[in-house]
């Protein structure tokens, strides 16, 4: 069995253009699937307080209750921005 492909009435330029178009489409599809990962943004307690418009003691209490997850480096406390944003839950209307 032969794997010969014949192109009838197709010029080399048309074939080249078809191949390039196909490759570009595939690359665009891959580019959409594989967006670069953004680095984790860390917030201080004061930045979290300002972001959520609450008192520093509220940030402390939410951390103690497990509503917010804190990370430490030395004696400094940080929060991951995306985790703080995910902690905000929708409230069902009454």
C-alpha cells in the first residue's frame, strides 16, 4: 500500500499558502490555550485592609477564623491577592 499524495490543479504557491494558513490557525489555537501564568501577588495586612475597606482587627479576626489564609516571611505577614478575592462569597438575596 502506497502513501503517495497527488495534488491536481494546485500550484506550489497555493499549497504553500494553504500550509501557512493552517499552521497559523493551529498556533493561534495553542496561544489561546497556553496563556502565560501571572506571578502571585502578595499583599500586606494594610493592603488587604484597604482592599476590603475593613479595620486591621477585622483582617486579624478573619485570619484567625480561617476566612483568610496568611503567609509569613520572617515576622511579616502576607496574603495572596487571588485568595483574598476568592474569600469574598456571593450572598443570596432575601
